[in-house]
C-alpha cells in the first residue's frame, strides 16, 4: 500500500513560534489554507482579567476591517473568497485557492497574514459590528439545532463559558472596548499560539520559502491554561409532552478530560458499532417507528469537555433515551460485526484523503489534530474487541445525562 | 472520460483514472416528471433507501462490506427542472491502495441489481411509517424561517404545469399516496427510464464489458425516454406584496423574487452573463448588496442574491431589523440602477470573473464532478460545460449585464417581521 507516500504529512515550528502543518497532495490542483489561532469563546481570562463572552467571535469579525483598505478586495483580486469562524477553543481563518504560479499562492498567504496580524479596533467599527452580531444572534435563536445544542451544553456545564453562546450576549458585547480588544489580541494572537495549516500541491521547502518572507514578530511566549469543565451530577426527571412530535437533543457528558486519541478512537468505533445506522439498536428502533433516518450522534472531544450527543425527531423521547443508555452500557460487541466496522473505518479514512476539506476537518476536530489522525490506520488495524470493550467501560463509567427538545407538532 | 453509447437511452461513461483514493460504480435511472408525482417520488426514494439497504438486503450489504474496504451504497433522488433521477452509487477504496480488497466486477453488478430489483415483502409494513416520516421531516423543515418563507412563496407562483409545489410534495399529496401507486411508479420507471452507468477508477476489461451488456439486456430490454425536452419550467412569481408579523421567529426577513423573462436557462445561452450578474449583485462578500447593506450600513447579517432556474426567478434574501424593509428595498433598487447605468469600476467585473473562474476550476478537481457533469450534459439540452463556460465568462461585457437587468421583472415581495 502506498497510501502514506501519497499523503505526506510534515510539521515544522518556526523560530518565531508559528507552527506549520502541511499535507502534500502533488496530484491536486487546489489548496486548502487555514490560519488557526488558539483563542475561542472558552478563553475567558488573561493576565488575571476577565474577557467578556463573545470577545473571540467579535475579534474574528473585526479583523476583516482595516483602517484604510479593504481586505476582501485584496483577496477578490485573486478571485479568492476568504472566511472565518470561531469555536469554543479557536478562531479559524481559511480559504481554498487554485494552483497557479508561486507568486499567486505567495500573495494569497500574504493577504491571510495581513488579515490576521494587522488589527484595527476603532470604537466606531466595534459599534457597527456589534449591531451585525446582534442580527446574527437572532438567526442563531431561530435555528433549532443550534439552540438545542447550546441549551444541552448549558444544562450539562452550568457556571462555565459553555453556558453562554459563542456569539456572547447583547450585554456582554457592550462591555468590550477597543482597549480591551487590543490587550486580548496582543496576548492571544501571537505566532506561538497559531498554526498555519496547508493542504495541497506544495512541498514544505516551498511553503517555508513563502512564509519566512513575512517576518512575523516573535512575541513573548504566554502560557495559556485550559480550564477543564466537569459536569454537575444532578438527578434527571424526564418530562416531555405526551405523544407529540418533538425534535430531541440528548446526550451524556463524560469526565475523561485526559482521554488519549487512541482511547477516543476506540470509543468512536464502539459507538458506531452499537448505535450507527447499521446497528441492532437503529434497526430495532426504526422497525418500531420510534426513530427514523434523521437520527444521528456525535462524539465531541474538545480540549475542555467530552460529550456524546444524539438528535432525532420522535414522539417517544423517553424510550429513545432509555434504549440508548441501555445499549451503551450493554457492551455486546460481536467480533464479526466489529471487524466490518473496522474495515469500514479504514476505507472511509483512506477515502477522506480525496478531499482537501475532509483532510482539513481532521485538523479542526476538537482536542485532536492531524498528527493524531495520521496514526489512526496502524492503530485501528490492530484493535481487538476486548480492548474496545475495556475502553467503553472506562469511558462510559461516570456520566451525566442532559436533554432538550422542541415541540414540532 | 470515455463515453460508450450502448443503445438508445443507455450510456456508459468510463474513466480509468487512478488519481483518487476512491473507486466508484454508479447506475442512474433518468426520467421526465412533474409535480403530480413529487410526493410519490419522495416516498419511493425513502422506501428504496431504507428497505433495500437496511432490511431485506441487510445481509448482502454486510457481506459486501466484509469484502471491500469503506464500501458504501448511496441511493439518491435528484431533480432538475422537469427531469428527475434515481442514482445508485457504490464507492470504496481504490484497489491500488489495499491489496486485500480485490473484487470481481460481476459482484458489483449482481449486488446492484438485487437492490434495484428488490421486491420487498415487508414494504407494506413500513409504508405508513415512511409516510409519517416524510411529513415529520417536512414539519421540522418548516420550523426553519428561511425554508418556511420559500415554502409560503410557492402558492404565489403562476405555473402552467403546476410546478409550484415543494419537491417533497405537500402534506395533502403525501396523505393521499397509496402503496400500490408507488410500486406501480417504480415498475414503470424501471421499464422506461434512461440508464447512465459510470465506472470510475477501474480498468474496463472485455469480460467486464460483457457483464454490463448482459445486465442491460436482461433488465432493461426497452428504449428509454426521449429527454430532449428543454430544461424549462413554465413558472413565474406573481406580483404580490405579503407582509406578516411572525410569532415564533426573532429574525425579520425580506424575500424579494423577480421573474426572468426570456433567455435565462440553466447552463444555456447567456448562462455566463447570468452567473456574473448574480455574482456582482449579491453573490458573495464582495458584491454590491453585501458591501452596501451589511458592510457599509450594517442593516443585515445575512444578505445575498441567487438564481433559481427551477422556479425561473432571481431573488434577494436578507435578515434585517424589523423597521428597515423600505431601506433595504431601496438599496436593492439602487443596485439594479448601478448595474443598468454601468456605474461601477471595471475592476469589479474583472474580479467577479476571476472568482467564478476559480469556482468552476475548483469544481473540476472534485471527486464526483465529472460524473455530475456527464449526467447534466445528458439531461440539459445544449449544456455548456465548465471549460466552455470559463471562456464565455471572459467575454461578458457590462452591456450583457444590462441586458440581464432588462430581463428581470418584479415578482413577490415578502416582508416577515420577527418577534
């Protein structure tokens, strides 16, 4: 198999602290480029000061404003549409572009670093951008999936930044001044706290040649502690409208803050085997008309919390939650079926390297990143059922249920 | 890509490339349809997906997965204007990457024909479940403000061929469909559809060619539809102003729909001009609408324009504060004026051309794009492919955009006030 040679992964740390990660795809004609800053909505402290909720997201918006030129117009000259998003732990600025000459790619990188490294925080622009974010808040409020997920996190992690939406609140945004933004920017937006991720037809040598021309200033190396969020143990009383169609979000927060990548991967395979679309659980619940094809789950391992959550439309939410929990606790994994789950994982993993966007998703997948993912193949091939059961027992030993729902009809 | 016409209505597309990690084998059944069958087709699609793959043939799927890494079967129902298709796609890891994943082509064919021709005796049992599910999904979709406003606009379309209903079918249509109707429809489609077969990432041996020929002779011994009917829907938005106070949503929404008079056709003549017109009007973050309404005036977080060739309309969608409808309305009018009067820098058109060119070239590198493009060439008469479209776009002038403006006429204006 020549999979590894076709997807060469290299990582390099520059003197100024910037980490560069590259997946070489010599046959591709496009690039995926991301500049990831490890600053998100759960970063609420710096130098013993507190950061109002929504600061990271507002910062992301504001970086697109420059004093006397428009950054969008620069990218537009290259026909590139640049965008960004904020998560609990990072802010990601990204674009895709075509393979042309070296100068074209070099200029696109130059504009990206300009976007992220040259802030301009004026009171007038802050005021205007907050009004845009208030409009964005209304859209999020009307998005039932986003609302149900936020409420689930708020229920499971009260008193933590997860209780508040990434966008912040109208009140918290009012507390943000240009001075505060500049101080927060100076602390978090430094090369040491950033990763440049590139996937495409370029070698590390060529990439370094492009990046080293930017002369990024080496800033003081601040250490940022990541607060760990633990769920609060509370008894659950399941309360739903009788025989009404609801959109249900439910899940269990888990205490394993130090779950290794291999343990997390083993548990994901356990979940797929027990609750995936080809599982006994899904067939049984579908045959009884309790759930349908919209049922899905996600295993979220962030730097500061771990959670499994599920979503479905149902008239019998109590039955869905009960059956899911019983299935998770059963540990009934057949060797034969598990071999297929593994084979399917390996296949999907290899196929994902056909898409630069899917490869990029490995880098942005919460706590773990591309270097972890690259090791998946060898590990999964050797994985045994007893190891998976053991991991499942460990991971799903202490947990807290949370649930939210929206009445559909 | 090599195209082999096997007989009338049956095409075979072969691509022996090994650039990608995935190999694909796909069979499409393509047929003309209209809104009368939307609910039937929605239910049929659900039954094919679930009952074939998850129930009766479950063991065959498991066997197949055991043999082939990452093997996956997707059954999709797509709709383009007055033409629809069911596609059955098998994808798995390319044989060059995993030595222990060898297969015989005849296995794929056998596997696929069992799914396509499965006559599941448990369908009756699941039919009502599926019907309930389709209605539940429709209800859930309508809790999304954007979906709801488009759904509520549909009855205000004037349509000579009744195409102004959602592709899922309406609640009334879904309630009235009987299992026998769906089953008869499937039998009819099997007898009459055009067949496209895509074989991507493999080597075609004479043995494999023979297997395909046998498959077609055995199961499709008929002539497919003549699909030379133009991709055209006789539908246009009426001139109406609908103002409503919503009680369940926070955001206020403006949806302005215009009908396209004359030459607007998907991938038809002047398609490049239409793409550019939309791009500079409200197509991306550099467009007039985005720059004026969001960046300069902060009236809206989300504002964009788009072309719907299915509904024969151009529309502008914006979320905004409840008292700014007139202001945004005026900004939209100003944008038309700016294009009509050619009152913008030449760089704007140049940059928009570059952006669309990039988008088209980017699509070209996508794993499934070649397959999609072959399908559309077959369905859409005089289909302009990406390479020709890129050339056409370079030739578009400001006068062409003025001509687009002249083809656009006011239709439905919807103002929904949030809580």
